[in-house]
């Protein structure tokens, strides 16, 4: 019985890391702009998952829980960093398959956290405004404002570089 | 700006296989340790000890090391998180951990003057509750109390005014006319009991240049009662991983 439980846990770790590892890592890397910190947060998130063993209605619920824990952990991770650390553009090549994407990622990473988290969830992970409201525990008007402002900031940054 | 391309760019990021293996391995190790660590007898003992402690706390008046009754006021530490919620903790001799947002201050880009580069800006504020209290004086052994202020573009451009107001650090989001400043209050301030809500002063803690707080910080809280008597409690502020802790000394 005990052996079966240990085996199930091991299998669960394999499953969640294989299923959600890439997604959590890219969210954390874009927010933290530092691969070591991103790895730490992903690791902590999975440990949290295993320790708390929460019950989920379905896989979407499970994914949302992991995103919420990881983004909160990212916020905490940055609290004691006085200066904003930013990954070097050349380092992005290690994590991105697409050469043309480096510039776009750089613009996104330079945005303030609150805007890039909302942009990530909306455009990359495909969440709706109402769903982001629940994930981040903020009002829907705050989500819309952050989306709007995030879009403006990234367009502005993109335009300045191309002028 | 094509947001579909941005989506593709982010989606193209993959966790390296070596990192994935490391995460799996670490999770497995910690999970096994957790299974081994669980011991029902030990937990029963802990539960019993907690129950006894609770009985002592509830049943017996509290005394300090000198045998005097503990102070008649309660110190509450609180902080706002990014989602607008506030975390409140009544301080005791147990550590109260604050994983607090300094996010709005992380992007500080303008330094007007002062020694803020060696300060960790927290969102921790203090509040006192008690009866017949006239005023409260907070004094830090080191570090400073600071206040977040909002500045217009005109105010931001007026360096002399900024210095006279002791507004030393400013951050501005790209494309915005509104800036956020950090105003230095000093290492001590006094506030009337009924006006505490008006003073949103937070703690800024000195660090060694690598975000490490070398020595604990002591906050002396001196409460003056309406009958002229006063009473003092000390709070010890210690650095924890990604957080700080506060406890009564």
C-alpha cells in the first residue's frame, strides 16, 4: 500500500513537470528575467503542489492553481531585489527556439510586472478577463486597465526602437 | 505590434531538459523526506504541548522577564499586498513573517540623493491599539521610516524642492507623467493615537549592498498615556529568506 502511494507520487511528479513545466518556466522567466530565480519558483511551486496535495475539479483548475501559486511566488521573489534585474538578450537564445522572437521577448520583459503578468495570461495562456480576475484576485476593471496600459507600453517601446 | 507574434515568442521558451530533470529529482527527494518525517507519536506530543501552552496563555496573566505585567497596548504590524489586500498581525514574542511587496519600488530609476541605495524598502507599517493612549513615538536603531508620495511632472523636475522635501528616490513608468517618490521621514516620529491612520510610514532597512541585513533592527515603541505615564516595547526586525520577521523583544 505504502509502496503504491510512493509510486503514485513519483508518477504525479513526472506528470505535472512534463505537463506544466514549460508553461510555468516561461511565465516565471518573463516575470523574473532571471533563469535561476525562475527555476527556483517552478521548483517551489511543484513542491507546494506535492505538499498541499490540493483537490481539483479538472485539469484547467489544476493549471490555474499552479499559475496562481507561481505568479505569487514570483512577486515575493522580487520583493527584496531593490534593482530590477534583467536577463541579457543573448541569454534568451538558450531558452527560445525562435531567433526572431528575442526582440519581442525583450520588450515584454522590460514591462512592469503587473502589466506583463496580465499580458502573459491573456495573450499567451489564453485566459479571459474574468478568469484572470479570479487568478490574480483583482477586479475585472483592473485587469482591463492593465491590459490596455500594457499594450500601450509595449507598442511604445517597440515604436521607439524602430524609429 | 503583433501580439500573436509575442505569443509565439513566449511559447517558444522551453524549460531545458536538464532543469526539468533537476526539478523532478528535487521534488522526489523532498516528497520522500516528507513521508519519512511524518511520525504520529511526535505529532501527538506536539499537539499536547500546544494545548498545555494555550491553557497557560489563557489561564494565567502574562508577565515579562522582570515579573511585571506585560504592556497594556498591542502593536499591530500590517502591509498592503499588490492585490490591495492588507495583512495584519498582532506582534508577540513569536516571529511574524512578512513576505511583502516592494514591487512598486523595485523599478526605482532616479536617485536624487541620500543613502537609499543601501536600503531595503518594505511595505510594513505599525499601528497601536490600547486604552487612554495619547501619543506614540517610534524610534529605529537604524534604517529609516519612509513615505510613498505621488509626484507630478513639474514637481519631479524641481530638484531643489525634492531635496527640501527629502524625496530622494523616484520611479516613473514609461510614458507616464505621474511619478512615485519615496520621502524620507527619519529614524523617529511621533503620532497622536487618534491620527494613526493619517501616517502611512513604512520601514526601510539598511543592507550590506547585497540585500543582506547584517544586524537586526530594533524599533522602540514608546506609548504615552493620557495620565502622563508612558510605556515601552521593543520590536526586533530580522531578515528571513525573501521576507522579514518582526517580534516583540
